[in-house]
C-alpha cells in the first residue's frame, strides 16, 4: 500500500493488497453511516469489485459497463434491428459498410472500434466471455476458477474469426486509434455500430440519433469438458435470453472496475476514520 492514508485506483488492486493487510475494512463504517447509499450501487460493483470475503475494502466512485451503440437513423433507413449476436453485428456492418447514406451523403463505416493503446483487449474479452461464461462472473471467462484451466480452444478461435470480420468492415484507422474513435465516429454520424462505456451516451451531443442496447451475445458456448462449442440452451446457459427466431443467446456483459477509494489499514484509527469520512 502506498505510504498514505488513502488511495484512489481501480478495484482490481484489491486482490493484490489483501495478502499484505493493506486495506482497512470499511464494512461497519458503511453500514452505520451510508447503508442506503451503499445498497443503491449496482450489486456487481459493490459485491464483486469492491469487497473481498464479505469485507468492504473499497468505495466505488464509478463503474464501467460496455454497451452497444448504434445510429438509429441508419438502422431504421436500412430496416435493421439492433444486433443480438456477434454474427448479426458483423452482418449489419457488412451490409452498410462503404455505402453512401442519402440523408447525410456520408460514406458509412460498418463498425468503429479503436484498438490501440490497450483498449482492444476489452473488445476481445467481451466477445470471448459471451462464449466461455454462462453462469456468472464467479465462473471465470478466461480461466476456469476451479482449476485455472485456460478457457480458450474453440472459443478463442471463434473469437478471432469474429474480430477479423469486425476489422474487415471497420474504420480504416482502428489500429491506430483508441476509444476516442468510437465516440467521435458516432458523433459524426459516419459509423453504424460501436461499443462504448455507458457514460458515452450522457456525454454525446447526438443523443436523439444515438441508440444504446445490450452488448451482443453468442448462440454458441464453450463446453468446458470437451473444449468444443455447443448450441446454447436453457440447461447449458441458464441466464441466456430466448428469441423465437434464433433460439437462446448467451450474454456476459464486460464490466471494467472503474475507480474506487481505499483506506490504509496500517495507520491510526483516528486517521482511518478521517480518511473514510
């Protein structure tokens, strides 16, 4: 823990600090003074990201959850529905890519996902997890939490195929730009589809034309015993959504930790209280 009374950072640091007894337990303080506010926080962020073994070790300041963003005018003009699966996402992107949109006379880009400076891993994780994680976050999406077996094999191969198509119908500058490309391209109304954190909608000056929805999912999921992809059903994917025309689709929304605050365990009780307040 840094030599200070408190620290602001990503909640992913909680697991690193616990073995060194670096984080003060704020459970009683929160329950006594801010229980109502605490319960108003999305459960995933307060129970998974900010707590460890039932103890509140960080206070979340914000949380990042990926959403699907799309241009409603373009979607309606070409008579499309928001994509429910990655296959539909790529199919729509392919059909509008490089077409001139008559109302604006702009040449369209099918998908806009900046992949530089480390953000590309978020898009990869989002696609992969929709195939590898069917029972919630505790199950793991990259490694099996029971024995740390890598959850790659057929799911990773399929993920790479999906990403390849995304790139084929994507913005020409994707590999050189970060997430700013996602936002700017949607603002300029040149892009059909994108992914972004939820706050992008609030910040958008184009809210009337900007649609927001659930990040696409997968009809195929990984059988962890065989390492092969199988068709999703209610037994294999208990949290899946059923559609009359395409069957079960598994979703595993990718949530970043956002930002949170923690208090140093190795300071006086008086300083801890002041830091918490």
